[in-house]
C-alpha cells in the first residue's frame, strides 16, 4: 500500500514538469514571431554597412561614421560621385549620369589638335548639345587650373582650347541642364612616376631649375656641294652649222677666248657676205662723194648732186657698221679670205674647267645647242636642306663649318642666301654657302654636313641638353612636383650643345631631372601609363 502511494506521487511530478516545458516552449515561439524583422537581421545589416563604408572610405564603419558625424548627406553623396570611376561612352569617352541626365566627355585628336568633346544624353538617349551648358576645369601638377568653356557644334559641344599633353590631370565637370546643376569629376595619370628624395640620391638623379641662359645658336644640317652658278656657263654656238673639229674635252682646263670647236655655218657666210657687199658699196659711195665734192667746189656741178652723193656715202657707212655689229654679237669678225666665210670658232667665255661636253665632229648643231659647260671651280656652292621649322634660325652672314666624311676634312664658310619659299612637297627651304675651293677638293655632288653657328643670344627659358629624353613622339624633360615626376613635352629652339631653348612646355623656375633622367623614363615605361582619353 505504501509502495503504490509513492509511485503515484512520482508520476504526478513528472507530468507537471512536462506540462511546464510545453508552456515555456509555446511562449518562446510566440515571442520570436512577434519580434520586428529589422531586429531579426540587425547584426547582418551592421556588418554590411560597416563593409560598405570600409570600401568607400578605406576605414572601418564605426570610425567612418564617427568621422562623418555632422556632415550633410548631400555632401557625402557628391563626394561619392566624384570618386566613382566613370564608364565608357558610345564615343569612347568617359560617361557620367545622374537623375536621368547623362554626359560623355572625350578627347578627340584625329586630324586635329587634341580637343574636348561633350555629348549630352537624357534617359540614355542622345539629345542636342544645346540642352546643356558645360565647363571643365583641369588641375595639373605645377600648373594653375585650366578652365574650358564649350560651344555647340554638330552633335556635340566643343572645348574652347587645345588639351595639352600629357593628358594627366584632375578634372571637374560642371553642367547646367534646365534648372538642374550637375557636377562630376575624375582623375587620370599619364607619364607620371613617384620617386622619393632617398630614391633620387640612390639612383644619382640630379635636379636643376629651368631659367634664362646665354646660348650660341647652332644648327646641324645636311647639304650638297654644287657648281657656283654665278661662275658656270653653258656654251652655245649661236649659229646653226656642222662641226668641223673639236679641240677640248670634258675635264680640260681652258682659258677665256680659247677655241673649243670649229663649225661651218652657212648663216655666218651670209652675214659675212653681207658685210663684204656693204664694204664694196661704201667704197663706191666714198669715191662718188669725193668726185661730186670736187666738182661742186669747182662750180662745175650743182650743189644738189654733191648733197645726194654725201647722203649716199653716209648711208653706206651705216650699213657697213651694222653688218660689223651683227658679226661682233656672234663673237666673230670679218673673214680673212673668201674661203673662210663659213668658219665659226666656238670659244671659252671664262677661265675654268669643262664640266660637260655634248659635241662631236660631223654633228649638225642648232643655234641654241648647249655644247659645253665651263665652270670656275675656285669657289663652289653648298646648298642646304632647311626644315621649315628652322628657317627663322638662319641668317645671311652666319658662320658655318662644312665637313665631309669622304674627304675627312672641314672648311669654314658663311651663309650667303636663305630661300624665301618652302617647297610644297618637301616642306623644306634652301640656304646656300659659298665655299673657297682653290685646291678643287670640294667636288660638285659631294654630300656634306654643315654646323651653323650664330651670335650668342639670351633666351628666357632653357634646360640642359642631357635632360631631354624621347617619350612617344615627344621631346620631354621630367618635371619634379613634390615627390612626383611628370613628363613635360617641349617645343625646343636654339641649342649650343649644352643648353637648349624651351619655346613652350616649361616655365622658368620649374625643377626638372638632369643627370640620369633616363632612369625616370624607364620607370614610367615600367608603370605602363596609358594614353587615356
């Protein structure tokens, strides 16, 4: 009996425990169902927010939010827009979009100097450029900001100035469309590398400042020795005829008046015959005049007969003198005998060397045939090929040194002529030197190199020649700005081998790398900076 009572108590206790457990479970389930959804995933959102802020700010969420405390939400979002990398647009430029407004900025340089072009979009579709006003501000290392305005042209807005190389800058774009204002930004780097002072010292890179310098202008040009055309003559017979003899050959040295060839000319025979006839008529007219003069003085004949005879005599004199002048213009005189009426001697007009011969015995020549060329080689010309960009650097009177690898010799000369025209095809001008050639070693046709020097001049900006490097198709120096070097394309002028004038690309006072600047070029090449548009 006692055992049964105890057993009943145990069963009641176990049942009570089970009932209590069921009640508690139901209560817990009801509580979880009533809990807000945000609280259910609150921990996950916190982690995501922290992760997003860390990506945006480069620091943990708690620190970033603490730092941004008090900042306006609009400012925060604008900063995010400025830091975002733009996508590529249909025209290959950088594409920006906000609230249905789109803007594409590209640098166009096909067939023109680099220029900004802006295309406008609305809800992803192209719209006329007149629907927006745009300005772009560029910040470059070591340069004041550049501001570009835009004007509508065809289906785009065109920038107001050339976008100078390198295209390395921080850009701020401001646009106004209707009543809405937009601002975008981006940064691109080209031809730039960072190098600390310690790295400069370790690599032996030395710096200098661009500034004024005295430069003795110099220019190296190619040229060719040519005949002095002022002392070179083409010999022509001036009368048609057949060649009877040739007395000189190419290369012979001749003297003025020396007979070079003899031809038989019927035209010359006619002119000499005309002179002989005129002389005969003159003799008869003289005799008649003298007789009539005597008769008139003796009052035998009338004065009119005397006057007529005198007039005929004077006219005969004029005819004879005219015939002599014709022959003299041909360089010949009257024939010594009637057998020599056709004989015409071609003579050397100057002292010199026969450089060309085009005559043979038995050949029939025309009166304008160039049968010999005689040149005085005591002086020669050196004709220079001058690129159009260098024409203004040459002056008449500039000293020059002419060198020939073939002769292994040099000679001094001066510029005597600078051409006023530039060739349409070659885009080169011509300059000329006169070179003494007493020993006749400078032979026409010989290629030469010419070093031109002019008076020392002061230039506003110059850099050391050894600092200039070639990068892409530019001549550059590497400007130093803080801890960074950036390529500066230059337009160069005169040089004396030590310094070179800078016409454009660098300002006085700017620091640049001189010694071992090629190491900076190598680092830029390793960095692989792209020509980004």
